C-alpha cells in the first residue's frame, strides 16, 4: 500500500471510529506511556543568569495532574517532572547519561558489591533540618520496597549508617548496574527526612519535603501546583550537565498549571499566560515556530510499540507474534502516525541509541521486515483460520491512535482478523493489566531507561511471563562487570527479535514542547529542566 493511502485512511477513519470514553489526563501515562526524553539537549545556549532577569514567576502548563509527587510510588511522567523540583538522590545522570554523585560527595567500590557513599555535609531539607545518613538509609529502604526499577540488583541489599555522613550499601550479589539504577530518573531514589519516610501512608507520603532548589508550597486540585525558591539550597559547584552539576533556582516561584484541554494550553502559550507548555500536538509545530515570540523544543522521547498477551489467547503462540512482526512496515506506520519525518526515527534497538553503553543492533534483521508473503507462510503452517485478534488502543494520544489504525489495516490486508477496540487510556491499562481474556495485543509507548532490566516491555507485568527473558535479565543484573552484563544483553536482544517477541518495537519519536522567548536557559534531560532558568520581563 502506498503511504498516502494509509495516511488518508487514518484521516477518514478518525471521523467514523467511535471511542469508548476519551481522557486527556496525563497521570494515565503509567509505566508504559511516559514522555521521557532520551537525550540531554540545551535549547538556549545563553546563561539564564546573564541573559534573563533573576526572580519572578515561571508559569508552566501541563496536560494533566501527576498522581503524586512521591517518586518511588509512581512511574508517571507527570510525577517524575513535578517531583524533580523538590527531591534529589544520592546519584543522578549527566548529559551523557553517566551516573554521577548528587547528594553523595563521593562513592567508592572495589568489587561492585560493597559501596561506600560519603554524603555532602550541610545539606538542608526544606523543613530546615540537616540531611544525615539516617535519612538516606530510611529513604533507600523505602525505595527498594516500592520502586519497580530496583529488580534483582537490590534484592536483599542492606544499607548502614556508619556515621552521620557515611552510608554503606551491601548487595547480596555484585552488580555493575548499581549506580545506574540509583541514578535513574524513573521512580527516582529521592532522599526525604527519616520521620516522613517512617510515617508515610501506604499510598504515598503526604508531606513533600526534599533537598531540591525549589520547595513545595501548595497543590490546588485540578488547578495548579505551586513551588517557591528554597533560600537555603546548597548547589554543587560543578558545571550543569544533564541532571547533574550546579542547580540554581533563578525564579522566585513556579506554578504548574493543570490544563488538560489542548486548545486552552496552546492559546495560553500564545497569549503569554503560560511561559512553557507540555503536550504540544505535532500539528501545531509550524504555527508555533512562525510566531516570533515562541519557540519549540523537539527532543527524543519514547518508543512506539505493540505489546502481546502471553497469558492467554491466540498471541501466546510465538508464531502469531512472528507473523505480525513480519507484516508490519514500520516506515509506513511512522510516516502515517507523525506528520513530519523530523518527529520520529526508525531503529531496532530496545535501548535508546543515546544510552551508548547498552545500545546494540542485535536482531535488527528481524525489524521492519514488511514481508507479507513470508508472514502468510507462517500463518498457513500455524493453521491460522481467521481467529479474532483483539487490539486495544486509545484516542487519548494521537500518535497511539494513528499508529494502531495503520497497523490494523496492514494486518487485515495480510489476512488477519484484527478488531481494533478503542478506549480511554485508563481503561486500556485496566484491561491490559487485569482482564487477560479481553485482549491479544495493545498499543503503547515506553520511555527511555538507563539499563535493560528497567525496560517495561520485558516486565512480567507488561503482558505475561517469558521465563527465558527473566533468566537473562537476572544474569544482566548480577553480572559483576559492565562488559559481562552487555554480553548478556546483546544475547537477549537478539533472542527478543528472533524468538520471544514480547513486543513489536516500531520506532522512536520526539516529544514536542513550546515556550515563549522570555524563558532563557532551558535544557532537557529525561524531561524539561527548570532550574538554571530565568524569565525576562
């Protein structure tokens, strides 16, 4: 099929296909849909403190409320971005995604099993108390209990406060992934006061007190979250790089306005009501760029993928998954789903190409095959007889919907009986997670992570258990060196494409943000960074 036919098909079907309830609430971007940026990019080379005016208020329009600011509890992008104003961890990542100290002054290990963290002294929490080793130990035990990124690396690990400024981590087994996992922005290991950690309700802390450059002031439900400059903040003296280095609150206040309606968000950006906007639809790209008072930011974000149900139903058969993967023409899909080739890229890597220590092209010969005839042979050998394949998708995200429509048409033309079932995003997640008899495949996205075990597409929670995958993930997590861990990962990615296919990886895409030209010093690294930023009058 020619590209323009599929694009026309998307536009026509958008008028006739009826969804089952639409939602724009961005806290539905759970572990499977998070617009994490996969590279660190400076979007204005001017130093904010030189070009802008320090002080004032930064007004940010977000497309939905975060479920919480308690980092370990939630995988939502909105929670990650809203919490980073307030909380910091022992480690973070620089512009090249290297794990580097943040609240730790240094970290030492000789065997990748015992780690000694020397803490920075004089670091104050927003309640005025000094951070000590006891706060770190309490926070780390809670993080290990709640966060899903810790995996086997931190299983049965112990944390000990040797003195007020020294913390020792003892792993059950050596792992080269330790510091990268501690530095992850996803379900981050933020440090809180011990008393808050120990008294935290099961559903998450209700006092947001950290060490970050801004402190939490107020959350007015469905309206805004308000932060103010933390006057006692102690920045690092190293140059800013990614999420690392010097952080300065150069504005006095920040408001995250919750604006789920797209037209209202964009209109507010254009009139100056908001300084920065999340969730800018790709159709507005040219319009915003044509406005001399506005600028856009395109930055690598997530990967489009289809997840398979390996618990029950027709997709538990690997031959069906192989046939579907063989049919899909990724180039055609991405051209139809995104209105401009600048917005996406094609790549076979499960790990983002910017995460260079983990990037591999293993198995790439099985990516983007677009080989319908060979797929039909597989289906004939399998004995496929027109059984229904239920495909879950949503209209809450245009790129999800457009991708699902085009993939459905490709599969139908190859002879598969695919039913595209459209729901709001929370319902998709509910069906996918709790009702395995009601779906066979579903459309989603996955954000960039720093190590392969954090890939949601490989989690048993994603669509079912793949024992061989779990075994190799465990080998990666417990490998004593990065070199050995990478060998296991390269082996696994090859097998994921050739044998297991828990997902079909289609392609990567950029997130689109907009801001007015008064804002100086903006950077992105796993989301926009709002410290070191000024707003001129």
